[in-house]
C-alpha cells in the first residue's frame, strides 16, 4: 500500500471527512514520526510496532568494482521492529 492508497482508504471509510483533510492528517502523522526519529526518539505504535534510529559506526568498506578499500562514515539508519499483535496476525495467530 502506498501513501495515496492509505489516504483513499481512510477517506472511503470516513465519508464525513474531506479527502484533503485526510491527506493533511496522514502527512501530519508521518511528519511527526519523522521529526521524532530525527530528534533521536523512539516512536511506538502499540499493536503495530516501534520505529527507532540505530547508529552504524564508521568502518572500512570495499568498492565491489575495483576491490579498493573505502572509508564509510558513521551514519544513523531507521529501524522498525514489529509489535507482537502484528507478528501474530501475519503468522495466522
């Protein structure tokens, strides 16, 4: 499902809301999650999962074409851990 499909599904299930309002709600939620993660915070949605940021240390990598060693800088990457309820639903529980 992509963002526009999510907006359409929510709008269809809530006919009293205008689609532009649903788009604004979805954007606000995503922006809030993104901002919290950018600030280094963890975002937990009970029953769904938790978003967090993991730090990857600097390391020496290798260029696959040339085999030459390359310095890879430290970086922060998003990480998602599924909640128990979601895992159970996906596995038929």
